[in-house]
C-alpha cells in the first residue's frame, strides 16, 4: 500500500474522547506558512512521510483558535496517505476529529489511493436540509412556543432517541437501497422533494448486504429522529439577502420563515464505521503496515475491503437521507397542526439537502487533466459551481446551494458554490461554524439556566431532551460563523446568498 511498512511514525494524534475533546501530548505542532489573506500551508516535511502539503483556509481572526491545536497535526497526518492528490485540505471551521480533522477534505487516486473511514466520520451522511414556508415571522411568533413544542413531539431527539417511524427488519434493505425515495413512496414526502437533494437523496452504489446485523438493529427505531450532539431542528427567519437573483430562485426573501434541520445516519452509520475501522485495523496489523496515526485506518480504494466499505457507506448514507425525509414529514405535520392549514398552503417545500461526512467518486482537473478521484469530505460539503451536472437542474444556472448552520444563538447562512472552488478545494466548503470548545469544556464553561435565559432574551425558544444538550451546544462553544463565512467567501469557495437567524430550536 506504500505506507512504508515497519517505519516509525514521527507524530501521533492524541487519543479522541467525545466528552473531553482530546487527551495526550502532541509531540510536534506543524508550522503554518501564510500564502495569502485566507490560505495557510503546512509544508511537506513538517511531518515525516508527507506526500503533499497541508492547506488551511483561515484568517488572522480565526487562526488563534486553531494554532497549536491537534487538528493541525491531523491535517499533516492526512497528507501522508497513499495516492493523495495536490493537498490535504482544511476548511475554516476546522476542529479536532477522529483521524481526519473535522473540516478535512482529501482526494485520492482510484488505483493508488485509499479510502479511510476516519476521513468520512462515524455519522455517515450527516447533513443539513432547509425547508421554506409561506409564513412570515410576524405570523409565527404568536404561536412559536406551541410550534416548537409540537416539533419536539413530532421529531424525537436525544441520545438513543427512537419513536419516529420504526421499521420492520424486512424493510431495512429497501431503506438502505432507496434512501429518501423510500420515504416519499410511503407517503412521507412529496415527489418534488427528491429533485433538490444532493444525489436526489440516494447513492445507487449502496449494497445493503454489506451492513451488519448489529448496525441494522441500531437503525430499526431511529428513522425520523434527530439524535444528540450538534443535531438540531431550527425555525429561522430570513434576515438578509446578498444575492437577490438566486435568493428568488430558492424562494428566500427577508422576513420569510424557514426550517433548518441537521442530522444523519444515527446509530446505524456509527456501527458501519465501527465495523469497517475494526476490519481495516486487523488487515493492517496482519500485513505489518504502520500508520503515522492509527485512526487513519484505511484500505486501497480498489481492494475488497475498500469496495465493501464504500458500498456499506452508501447504504448508511441512504438511511440518513430517508431519516431527513421522514423528519421533513414530521415538520409538515407539526406546522399543519399548529397553523390549522394544509402543508401545501404553507409551502413547506424543500429548498436543498446537502451532505457532509461522505466519500464520492467525482471528476476533477489535476495536473492539467480531468480524472476521477475519490473525494473524502469530513465535516465539509460540496460547493459545486454553475454548470456542473451534479447541481439540480433548477439551480444549475447559479450553482449548488451550500447550507452553513451557525449556533442556536447567532445566524446560519445559505451560500452558493463558485467555479474557483474546483481548483482550490475540489469543489468543497465548510459545513458549519465549527467548534471552539470541546463538548466537555462547554459543559464546564456554561450553565444551562444562563444559556437558556440569554437565548430567551433574544426571543429564541429552546426545547431539549437534556440540559447537557443545551450546554454542550452553547453559542460560546462555537467559532464566529460570520468570520467562517467571510473566509469561505474570501478564499473563493462560496458566495453569500442569505442570512438566517433563529426563532426557536429543538436540540437533542
């Protein structure tokens, strides 16, 4: 595989801990060299075995929050993987993850490169969906408390949440193969919902047989549920429009209420990642291969393990799309009940559904030629420009919408992909504001009462299945979304279309 079997790693990433952020010492923090206002480089040679440079999109305002951070070590480590093309990339929302940093992007040659589950993440196809309404903020505010309460009941949330739309074991193969279309065909959506989802809500390369029985069991009662962590369901209002023409195409105008949801493949996707990381770990140990970081466990793209993982990953991605589609049905049911009008009269159309935590085979230009590459996006999203056939037909003249959640106390953004992103980042952008504090640090830093009172003072209604779910996701735990979006725009990855501010939020 070209790892240099038996060689000793010069840098190891700290061991992850989902509650404590990270532990362990970093033996060497790679140097950053500024290339322009929004680009910093980790030169080859900063970590032994780097095949390409590391490239970070950031600026002077965001850089202090990442300088010396273990995520930079992870970025340099990614650059050691076989078959990696051009640069190991990190978006402005970078923070520490498993193997790859969150906000990490890497493209690999299909014959010499690898696929790494750590470069996709445990929550396969975690993604964001935006739903517009015909309602204004003035119409919603008098019933906002009732609406958030109803959404909280219709869309279960929290650790191990279940009760949305349980499925039978015999149905699981259909969900894993059909994705969002499975839900639509069962009355949990509209046919037109599919046209405005990345991949139309389904990866056709899915092989349900590659999903283990334990993963299937974890998913049986989790369809139509949010889960915990940074997952949310948020009622927002369009606060500002920057790109009038595209905003009109998207149906967004100042004062209009929208709904943003963020969730993924739940326990099923987590188990798929666990199963294949363990399998790849065993194969690497048997072959005597040593990685600079064991969390970068991987297999050649063309190998049996590589192909089986990609097929299982696609099936888990389809489960995530079915999950978000089923939640969309719950959103429509809640609005109908609270406003006592048909969902169609309230609009409630899907604007777009974008995925992160995915690996896809795409065409990109490298070394002056167009090639098919496997692009890993871990906590990063596509930002394809106008004209790409992957962009839905109704948006193709403008480019792909990019949805960037902020935090529950500030703002979120709708952006659009730019042609310059193709050469700079393999058509990729950030996926959110990005954590500033680990969840454990946030719990130590913020009090539930203080967070909810501060949000209430802004008129933001919050419902959560746990107090910890609020303190872990307190606004102060996140980077400044305005600055993150400024960097993404300044770096030529995206352009701002609309700014959305929260009215009420359901948290896990």
